[in-house]
């Protein structure tokens, strides 16, 4: 039988096919999973009921992500009133994440067309659960908001942003407070405060919102909270910040610590427990709920001149860190540090 030699071109083609096959086998063996599961691990797809993990996805600047989320809010982006079951589902899902049951939380969220993702912040390298609306029809599809939960350590406190955009840059302030200390939860409203009819989207003064349901879940677990607001400079001339424990007294010691830190950094602070201040937040419903449970709560207003100056905004967030750093050390279930 005559032996037939392969041409150099044929040999090169065969070698290329073999190399491609070997590369494919190595890729599958390295992951130990099928191609579909590997894509899920990389965060490319999220099946209903699954919590998307960061996998190979690059870290994100979480403060920028949060600011971009709120950037599209306006009085005209709309707001849909959540049903009682919707509010309960969101609160229960947040509770499940706090209990370490993320898959169960994702399943609950899926029932109201919400999703649970995990994002790693590029600056702190900490992972955060992001609870967000699946819909992308417009910047505020229903206006129910988002929740960000630190997964690196047990949660100990919350920062709340009820009026993003309406109180300019409070969404950015809230994000920086969250990222400056571990163990926090950020609850951010999902619509401009005037987006709903008859004040329905003004979540700081309504009990029938997703925002309030989530804050109530956190208060029920004993977590202290700080709620950030903004005021026009001429509403309180001579002051940069108005610090108040709201209607309760449990937050007074924390209020003093925060006011001292702000004063040390050259901010002029009106202390509502010492004198009458405008915008003390005594009608704030989250503050009232915290007071009923004797949970520390601070209603803090920042002047426009603070919020629109990036350096001053960063200094204000750093001052809040003196408070959240102490909260991180405190276990509300035992009262021990």
C-alpha cells in the first residue's frame, strides 16, 4: 500500500483543530462546571430565584453606580403604589439576606420582579448585596428603590436616603457613608419625592412604602440608623448641618458624637437637643418607629453648600464615619461590643 503524505497546509490545519479542542477541554475542566453554569458564575446571566454572584465580573465603583441609578429621577418619572404584600415581600427578603439565606431571598424577590445581585466595590473590595427592580423601562419603573447590604461582616447599622435628587446629592452622601465603614445597609428611595400623587412618594412621611417596610425590618432587629436630608442654605442661615434625634431620645448620645466630629472639621452644627432648630424631623415616620423601639435614630440635614462641594461632602461623610465605626462594633442582639 502506498503511503500518502499530508501537505504542510493540511498538517497546520489539523494542528489548529487539535489545539482548539485541547483549549476547550482545559476550560471546561478548570471550571468543573458546564458552560451554562460557568456563565452564571461570571454574572452573565441570572436564573429566576438565583442570587447573582460577582464571580469573574470586575469590581464596580459602587458610589458611582448608586449616583447613576438616582440620576434619572424627576418629578415626572412616576411612582406606583406598592401593595401590602409587595412591601412585606421586600422586607422579608432583606431579612433573609441578613440571616445569610440569599437564595431564599432571591426567590422571594423574584415573585415581585426584583433581583438580588452581588457587587464588589472597587475602592473597599467589600462585596455588597444589591436588591433592585428587574425592569429597565425607565429610570424609576415603579419607584420602590434599592437596598445595598454589606456581606463582608455582620450588619450593625443603616443609612437611609429618602429624598434622592430632590435633596441634591444625598444619594452620593449616603453611598459614601455606606462605603466608609463596614457592616452597613443603605436604603435608598426609588423616586423623586414629588413623583407620586398626593405625596405618595415622599417616603419619609409615609408608612405605606417599600422604603419604610425595609427600614422597619432593620429597626426591628435593633439596628441604629442615620437618615440624610438636604436643606437650602437660607432655610437655616449660619448652619451647615442640623442634627436631630427626631422625636426620640435614644439617639442623643450618638447625635452629640456626630455633632462634635462635624464641629471639629469646621462645620457649623445646629444641635436640636440643645436649641430649637428648623427641620428637626420630628414628623419623620422612620424616626417615630425607631423611637417606639428605643432604637438610636438620627435625622441629619446638610446644607446645599455642603452637598454641592465634593470636598465638603466627603468631609461630612468622614465625620459620619466616627459614628458608624462605633455602631459596627456594637451587636444589637446582645448589647455587647
